[in-house]
């Protein structure tokens, strides 16, 4: 009888718990990451860069390490003609390095996407976690340990949603740049 009561309580608790979406279902950047990495694999590219079409003077660049990670940066660049030339010449790695090495990090947004599969809000036990850094602030590690980062769960979740949305858009811009590259003569 005691075992039946424990099972009944457990079943009732499960029934009233709200459905928790998986980390992959929460990620808006998962599908754009898959599209971009597939295109980079197909074209055998390790990097891509593009001007941000919605923000003049801002660029987005990615370094792709197949099977490992996708490092993506968005930042303004003081000498747009220089970066435009590198992008036009297909020197995407140079453009990525230039964006990463800017001295002034005002407006600088950097994503470390472990596994190159889009941002994951909470990683599994003993798994690599994704992170984002805005300007010179400490990185936000999406490892599920918001308290160690001196964040409330609400702030952590809000940062994830905002950064995931921004990251998804960055990936879409880069994918569009690759598509234009493919269709160019």
C-alpha cells in the first residue's frame, strides 16, 4: 500500500508539472546554425564574414571548427573600406581576426557556440557550454549555473532569449552572404 501511495503521488506530481521544453526546442539559433554549418561544410570554408545589412559600419564574422564549435562576432569597424575589401576578396578569416582584435569593444558581441549547434540554455552534465560576451562585460556561460554568475534565474533566462535571438539573426546574415557568394559569377 505504501508503494502504491508513493507511485500515485509521483504520477500526480508529473501530471501537474508544466511541460519543460528541451534546450534544443528553446533555441532559436539551432536551425540557423545547422544551415550555416552545412553551407560552410559544403563550400569547405572555415570562416565567413559580411556587413550587417541593418546596421551600417557593423560587421559579422564566424570561425567554424567542424565538429567542435562556431565562434561568431558582431562589431562595428572603424575602417569599413578595409573590411569590405577583405570580404569582397573572400579573405573571411582575415575579416574575422580584424573584428576580434578591435581595441574598442563598444558594441562588440561574441558568441562561443560549442558543438556549432546553436545556443543551448542549459548544457548536460559534463558537457561543454555555450557563452556570449557583450562589450567588456564578463561572459554569460549558459551552463545552468546562474547563481555562480550572480544572476537570478529570470535574468539568466532573459539573457539567453535576447542573446539567442541576436545570434540567430547573425547566423541568418552570414548564411545569406554565403548564398550570395554561391550565386555570384
